[in-house]
C-alpha cells in the first residue's frame, strides 16, 4: 500500500480506501468481516455515506483499532427507520444523525466531517443559512471533527467552497469518462475546468478522495463504456490516484469477492495498471495536454517528465513553492536530449521536446 500525507495534517492515508454506500444490504457479519480484512490489508480510509445498517457492524470491526482508520462522514446524509439513505437539509435532523453515528460507531470523534453532496451554489447557501457549516466549525474547535471537507460533482461550486479556506479535503467524482466529457449528469465541467480544480487542490493542499472511479461499473465493460472499450479495476484506480491532489480512491464493495478484486490492485504490476489505452479515445478533448501520468518514462536523460510539467504548470499560476521545488530537482528540463522517446510513448500526443525547451527557458529566466 502506498500512503500519502494529508497536506493540512499528519494523517498518512492509503491510496486505496473503501466506500460504504453499496454495502447496506450485505449481512452484518459479512460487513464486519470485510472491514476487518480491509484493515488487515492496509486500507485505512473509509467513506461512511452508507445505509444505516452499516454502522453497527462497522463499529464492531474497528473496536480496539480505531486509531488505525480514518472515517469520512457526511453532514446531510441521513437514514430513515429502515436504514435507507436520504438527503437532508434540516439542521436538527443532520445533528441528530451525526450524534447517532458517533454512538453507533463507538467513537467520540470523526476524522473528516463533510458537507454532503454540494452540487449547486444555492445548496451551499442553504447549508450556511441553516447553520451546518458553523456547526462543523464548532465541532472542529472541540476536536470532535478533525478536518472539514465536502463532496461535490461541480467544479465551480467546489472552487467556491475551497475559497472559504476552511476545508482540508474534497470528495469528487473522478474517472476517464467524467474527465473527458463522456459521462452522465454527474460528470460536470469541461476537461479544462476539472483539471484546473485538481491542480488547485494540489497547489493549496486540499486532499481529494475519489468517488465513482469505475463510472458506476460502466467503464469495466465494453458494452457499457462510453468509449466502447473496457478498462480494468486496476487501470481505473491508477488513473484516479494519478490525478493531481488525489490522496485516496474509495470504490464501493458489496461482498468479500468485491474486496478481493480491489485488493489485487496492491500487488498488480505496472503493466496491469497502465491506462495509456485511454489516449486512443480521448484525443478530441485532451490532445496536447500533459496530465503527469509518466507513461513517457523512462527518460534516457533521467528527467521526471511528469513532475517537471507539474511544477511548471503550478508555477505559471503563481505557486512559488512549486517553482522552488523545481529548482531543487537533480535533473531539470534543460537536460532533454530531444531524442523523441517520450513523445513516442505519450498517450496524449504531448510535444514534450518543445515543452522541455519552454520550461527550461521559463525557469532560467527567473
């Protein structure tokens, strides 16, 4: 398991997490066993936007191991008497649900308290109006919520929430279908808008947890994929965690078999994770843009091409820290041999030879 640091905290989060949204109808003993096995295999991040029946077995699974896991809970996700999920904007109901979650999980704090599913400006206004954001701020001051975050599908709204300076984590839908404008109504935003949001999170230290990495399973079959080509679980997961700012992908499971499929990612080869095939079906929207995937490697000159591009893009936005990081690289853009190796391997047809010259000139002029 690779672990990544939360920029605004000391947490080390495994890149493979679990979402609990689809497991509510699984028998309680199996839910408990799934969570225990996940933790035993290094998974330490769990998204608890789940059915009400999940909380009790989840609490049993983490008893005595609470310090080993990070819990992401949603203020605005509520559950009826049958345990079915609902979306709510009533303050008293949201508060009552959170207190019930703490009690049922057997914990006195959560690691991430999220404004739930904020897809419209009016919805964010409502959460402020009814006092949910202030409630989260109070809970953070008390240590009951360690970090404030939010989930959204809309880049413009996400940027507005990040503007507050209050959030340490964002949950966002990331997969090739959404990112390259081939998705459904939740794949909101152009290629440029989405990638600029991810880069902003990277630049400002807002971690990203990824929902919908498989596009509700549609990317896994050629018949349902909007590209007409099936990707694998490993390819989709690697694609998600390669996006700027991403700390963890949180796919859902329903059975132990589903968990075992996901755990294969931890031992998969680089070839099994290679998603460069998407370069064959995203040309209209992404051609010429470096997405830092490093499929151009290895560089004969030893340049970390993806990292050099990332630092340059961030520097252009005024990120002085990224610019400083570039100066500390042992091999910089000017080392480019103009050999064409990277361009022959790039799935996005980026002209890296001219790009390296551009980057070298930029930093030499500083």
